[in-house]
């Protein structure tokens, strides 16, 4: 049984904000945060619209609007989140997953996942509580919650935030919360393995390069591993250690939801795909006749293993 190596992506976003301010003269996190913190003032926590908008902006790129996730890459939250909430320390776990991320192989409904969940500590307490209440109630999840389940409140998030964990510590917590659920060594039958090799064209990689020079080079460097403003290498051994055992969907969804750090998701889907083609070309993947497309199911079948 092959154990995949996990992606390590646990770093704080606030320093990025400082970098972004330095580079671009402004940082979008600050104003967004301030607006969110004042948006919910009523005694009954009104999570509905804040929860939905927070989910769409920060989570749907990986877990999908439908909450179904993407097999082999991102676990489903539809049908699954209430199962977590029903465990003894389930509420505490849910808050910490979103605040601090998760790193380690997990099994949901017999399918294994071992990409990394990035931390979302840059969101406000209101946003994190609201997005979790949304996840616990959307897609019919409300029908599966334990009787009398009280909404997660901003105060719960504030309390968890005061004692920060690494995403590996959150993984250890998950094993305590769900002791009965197998966390490693999923049955091979349950695993959805990526089978095909990545496909992209040389032209597409060139388009990606132009976009890279414009939006990414300042931090990740002209050679993809010589960044001056805190961006890690996105080429070579560092890249393959993080992404080389996964599939293209994980890399694409991560990049689209987190990069560039001051305005993630701001580029078009085509531009993100072109950027991925460029990054792949610089990591020794072979171009060919077919373009890479932004179809998550197709991307999920393309293995980055060489
Ligand atoms: C870049 C992709 C990505 C984004 C964006 C993302 N997640 Fe995740 N999420 C994952 C992955 C991958 C896992 C499983 C991690 C693992 O296997 O260790 C996960 C796990 C989870 C879990 C725990 C599931 C379990 O069974 O323990 C919850 C809850 C969750 N995510 C909620 C969210 C919420 C809420 C957001 C938005 C604030 C979000 N995620 C954004 C990729 C993502
Ligand atoms: C303001 C600086 C900055 C800019 C601009 C930027 N990045 Fe990043 N990038 C980072 C930092 C810092 C990390 C590490 C984040 C973390 O670990 O949470 C990162 C991580 C990444 C990763 C994951 C690397 C790994 O294996 O850990 C990829 C892929 C990536 N960026 C691609 C891009 C692309 C593509 C663009 C352009 C659209 C871009 N970045 C723009 C700073 C930046």
C-alpha cells in the first residue's frame, strides 16, 4: 500500500497582507475583515447570507457549490458535515479545521483524501462561524444534525483562535474525534486514483507565462524558485514533494482559491488553467496536442506522479 506524502501549506496569511501592501499599495483582507466583523450585531446569530457568501468565495472552489467535493481531491461536506458535528468534540474540531487547516490522509465514505486543507485564520470570527453554520445546514445537512444542535457562534471561533494549532495537530484531533473511522490505509477499492498524464499545449504554457510575469513573478521569482517576497519555490523538489503525488485538480483549486494572496480568484478560470500549464511545463511535464481545461473531473484524473 502506497502512502502518499502530504502537502504542507500551513503558513500565516497576515504576513502576505503586508507583502501585498508593499507591492500593490493595498491589501484586500483588511477592509473585508472589518466589514464582516460589523455585519452581524443581532443577538440571534444571523449566519445565513454571510455563511453562503463566505462559502462561495472561499470554499466552493474545492468542496464545490453542491458540497459534493471532487473525488480523489476534496472531501464532500454534503451529508458528511453532520457526522462530524455529532461526535463528542465535533464542534471544536470543525472550528479548528477551518481556522488552522488539516494535513493528513483521511477517509470519507470509503474514499481517501490526502491533499491539504489550507488554514482560513484570515477570515473573521463571524465569517468562520457563519460558513460552518451554512455547511451544517445546506444541502439537506440540517435534516441530519443531532436534535437541538445549536449554531456555532463567533465566540466559539474567538476561543479556538486564542490557542493556535498546526494543521498536523488538527489531524491528530480528528483522530481523537473520530476514533472509529479509519484515517489511514484506506482499502485500495475505495481510492479513486488519478490515471492519466496531464495534457496541455506549448501555446497554453506561453499564455500562462505571460500571466505569470504579470501576477506571480514578484513573489515566486523569474525562475519559479528565486522569489524575493516570500513566495515558496513552485518548481523542482519542493514542488514535487508538495504536489507530485497528487492530481492536477488539487493544484488548480489551490492556486485559484489562494493566489495571488491579496486577491485570490481574481483571474479568469482560463488564466488559472494557463498558469497551471506553465507551471507544469517548468516542472518537466511534457506538452502535447490537447489543451488543459478547467474541468475538475478531468483534472482530477490527471496524476502528477512521474
Ligand atoms: C484548496 C482546496 C480547499 C479549500 C479552498 C477548502 N477546503 Fe476544506 N478541505 C480540503 C481538503 C483537501 C480537505 C481534506 C484534508 C485532508 O485530507 O487532510 C478538507 C477538509 C475539510 C473539512 C474536514 C472534513 C473531515 O472529514 O474532517 C471541513 C469541515 C472543511 N474542509 C471545510 C471547509 C470550509 C468551510 C472551507 C472554506 C472556508 C474549505 N473547507 C475550503 C480542501 C479545501
Ligand atoms: C504576494 C506574494 C505572492 C504572489 C503575488 C503570488 N504568490 Fe503564490 N504563494 C505565496 C506564498 C507566501 C505561498 C505559500 C502560502 C502558504 O503556504 O500558505 C504561495 C504558494 C503558492 C503555491 C503553492 C506552493 C507550495 O507548494 O507550497 C502555488 C502553486 C502558487 N503560490 C502559485 C502562484 C501563482 C500561479 C501566482 C500568480 C497568479 C501566485 N502564486 C502569486 C506568495 C505569492
